[in-house]
């Protein structure tokens, strides 16, 4: 079975993408390609990182933001071909890997 595992791992390495370093607690902006009919445009989503999970091509990031007074969370695959770029806006020192208590604190969510 190791031969098949090596083959899968080799195929997955082709699709890995390089992104800037970010951790839970950081505020990032993700630009995603959205197709509307025949046109394509970039749509940004800016928020605080709640968690990173998975590894390899299955790595996901959960981002939370406040939109019109309502909390919105998105879980986005990091190695998706629809992602255009990721910008780190602000770094915060958080001592937990999954700081779900950030859902109760709005001062980190203040996105200008």
C-alpha cells in the first residue's frame, strides 16, 4: 500500500501553493476568484483567523468577520485554485491554537 501512498503524495505536492505565514488571531484578507456569467472578478474576504486545520492539499482556514453587525465565518481550503492571493493585515499574539473566545470579543474584528 505504500506505493499507492507515495503516488498520491506526489500528485498532491504538485498542487501545494506558497502563502505568507499567518497564525490564529491574525487578521488576513483573502482574494477569491468569483465567476459571474462570462466575467470573473476578485472578491476579498477580510477577517480574523480562528483556526487552521488539516495538512497538505486538505489544509483549511476558518476566518471570522463582522458584516452589518452579524458574525460571518467561512472555512476556506488554502490550496484551492480559486484563491488568488492572501495578505496579512495585522498580527496578534494569541496563546491558543483555536481561540474560539474571539467570537465573543469584537475589538479584534473591527475591520476598517
